[in-house]
C-alpha cells in the first residue's frame, strides 16, 4: 500500500534560511532519505522550493484568479514529500515519526489512491 508523507516545517527551515542550519538539516534529511531507500520502501519524493515561490489558482465564474505565494497562512509550510510503499498505516506512521519534520513541524500521512492501468 502506498502512502504520501508530507513534510511541514517552520518557514525558517526552508532552503533560503541560514546556511549553517540548512546544512545541518540537509544531513538529517539525507539520512532519512537513505533509510527509506535502504529499507526498499521509497517510491519517490521531492523537496520543494520555498513557499513564497508558490502560485495559487482558483476558478470563479469561469475566470482564473491567480495569487502569488501560498494560499494558507500557517505556522508550518509544505517543504517536500515522500511516497513510500509499506504493508499498512502503522508502518507508514513508524516511518513518519522518524521524519525530521516531526520534531520541528508536522508530518502528514495519507494513503495514495492506486489507479489501475
């Protein structure tokens, strides 16, 4: 069963933060990613550019409304994600608890809807 692990971190933890902190966090993220790969459960994942680079779009009365920046004003912001393939939710939660974002922000886990070809 596939799950997405979404990494929500405080704004100071994003790539444009202090270089020393970013380097330390990079080691944590690298170790976590290597652990997922070594366990044979990583399907994919990516880091995202900082939230200020986001563009939000909505359709209202047939017209596009475009807003620069993220839609939600929250304390934590989506910094990246992993897709893993594990037997069940309990295993996904065990891996999510090891995610570096779990100590400084939040980690959201959701099952992926698998489509048949």
